[in-house]
């Protein structure tokens, strides 16, 4: 017996079997049950979501021998002929191959004749947007006032290409893209009916690659079963589709967070050797960052995209929230650039380089890097001299690095007993702060310093910087705990902060420049009758 593909074998034969289009099914069922039948229906939506299927089920409901009903019997000759595509009163037309006005006229010549067998003569026109302008004009009058025995069922993926005159004559139903869960559940039901073994992760992968289309999912399922010998295995499906195991995406993110450039280079070489689809790889990266963001901000662990929940929770603790948002923007930009650059590999690698080079976190909050350059930076002067003498780089272990960093901190900390608002600008200038922590400190002033307590005032205009992580980072940098000092922070208006002092100094400099006129500027003023525009006010 000839093999019948799953997309045809398991096509829904009644409204109850239709997946994910409840809003359309309910309207059609109520119309059939209450005898409120329009003469023209338009089904729109992306490929493979059920437009033609719903049209055929509706045709079956209209011409079932048991009468018009939302539940056709499926056993009578009319139902079976419609199911097999042999019903004489169901005229299916592919508009893509019959675009001319002559084709449309010949199609409508028989509209006035009564049905041969059924109660209604039904015209199912697929991809109706392919009709020419003349064809639409020829169709308009008949579409508006057809004989009582005629129903028009139109389907299209591009309703915006239809003339408004056609849209106004039809009941329009917009079919939704199917979710991954709806697709995977339906595929699981089919595999159970077919008594075939399957892997849940493989089903999720097929559903994700189908991109909202049930027909695409069924075609991929057919291909996967042929590839796996009537068995759906995750690894085999992944190899067939050319996708990358999620663990490799997680590994790449861990290498980026660790700042391990040599490890990143090796991973990039591996991706290239495996002929990876870089678009899919970046899409997987975006899914991973999305799941991490959901875990961090909403405390919602979905495990979507087949990522392990435990891995997501661990990454959510390791990845700074602001840095995660920045990474996601890099990925989005990378995907956008892939549409314009000739080599997608370039866009992917540039995205990874951005992640390595642009970070909101200070260097000492990043995990310790194990490459030779950073090890030499962390080593003591004695180790460097020994290394130069022996012409062999010394690579201390992580415990030695931590010990040396702690000794350096104890030796170089600022004497908080001498800290006041006068010397705070100079002290701030030399602090090893970066990013948001430095910007917060730039807007601080020292209000009080006595009894081993320092009170800082933060300018109210940047109150959003008053975050526990940033405050703790400043406390660690000033080595307050090692000096038995307590730092307190409050918010005030018009704080004499470093930022305010710098702004005042810049203003004074501009005023002095205006007072000490440049000879060239004076000459320009005289020649062109020009005036000097104030940089701030524009006057």
C-alpha cells in the first residue's frame, strides 16, 4: 500500500480535531448550529495553521447527507468524497495557477447552475491574493450576491494584498500561529496512535523548528522518523536539523562570563568545524538569555528551549542582570546584521567579541581569568622577576592570586579617618571603580566623618543608583570593614558632589573663555556680524 504522509493522514476531519484555533471554530460552530451562514468566508494566517483544513471541514458540514450541522457524520458518501477530494460540488481552485481574468470568468460560468449532489456548491479558492486586479473585478459582483446554493471559501497568507472591496464582502477569520506546546502535544498524540517510540526533547525540538506551523511540524516529523528508522531520538533529530546541543550554548556563555578568551576561540573553531547554522545558534543564545532574565526578574523558571532548570538557576545567580540585558541586545543586533552581511559567521563572532569586551561589571567582579596575561597581572613583583629571569611565565593558582590580591588591598587602602568632602574628589579620582558604581560615587558628597562612621549624601537626581550591590561595592573598595568603619548613605537635594563640582568648574571655564576673546573669533564676528552662542542655553 502506498505510504500516506502524516500531514494528510492525520488532517483534522471535524471541528473538534482542529488544534489552536478555538476562536474560529466557535464562530463557525455557532453559525452552523444557529443557521447563520454567510455566503463568503475568508481564512487568513501563516502557512500550515489550518486554513484549508477548516474550509474543508466547513464544506463537509454544509453538504453532509445528515443535514447542515457543526458535527458532520464523516461516514456518508458526501463526507468521504470531500475527505478524499472527489466531491463534485467542492471546486478547489489554486489562485496561483489561475491568475488571469479569463480563468476567473470560466470559473464563474457555472455558478448559476444548481449543485449536482450536495446542498451547496462550494468554491474553495486557495492563495486568493494571487488573483490579478482584473480577476478580482470579475469576482466582485458574484462574491457580493451569489445564488443561495453557492458558498465561497477563500484562503490566503497575505490578506493585505486583497482589495478592500473583497475584504468587505467576506467574513474574515484570522488564524493564529500555534504554540510549541500545542504542536508538541499534537505530535505526541499522533505518535501514540502510530505506536512509535519518541523522545520528549526531540518533540520539543521539532515543534520549535516548525515555527508555529502544524504542517511544517508534521513534515519534519515524517523526515525525522525516516532518518531515525521509525524512532524519534533527540540526538538524531538534532543532527538531521543541523542544530546545536543546548549544552554548547551554555558552555559558550560560561566561557564569556569567565573571560576565557582562549576557551572562546576554541569553541568558535568547534562551531565552524561542525558547519553550524549561526542564525540558529544566536537564536538559541537569545532563548537562553531570555530564560535567565525570566528567572532573575520574575522568578519564573520555565525550562523553555530544552534548557535544564538547574543550569538556568545557576546561570541566573552568576550573570549580572544589567549585563544579561546588554548581552541580549548584542544578540538582537547580531541577528539583525546577519541579514545584511555576506558571512553569518562574521556576525556571530562579532557578537561574541562584544560580549567579551563590553561589560557593565568592574573587572574585579568578573570571574578570575586563567590565561597567561591576566595571571601575570595578578602575580607579585618577585614572581615577575623570577619569570623574566627564567624566561618562563609563572602561573600561580587561584588561591595564590586571591591571597596576593588581599595583601595588596590591605596595603593600599585609603585612610578613612582623613576622608572629608574636600579631599573626596581626589580620592574618588583614584578609586578603581567602573560603570554604575563609579557613576554613583561621582554623585556623592561626605556629610559627616566621626566615631568611625562616615555618612555619604547621594544627589536626589540619581536616586536610582542607590542599590545595595553598588553600595556594598563602594564599601569594599574603601576597605571600610578592615578599618572598623561603617558607611551610611542618604539622599538629598543639591548635593555638592564630585559631579556638581566638575559641572561648576566646566561652567567657569566656559565663562573665562568667553571673557578672554580669541582674535580669530573677533575677526569672524566683525566680518560676518556673528554672535557667540552659549553652549548651555543656545542664546
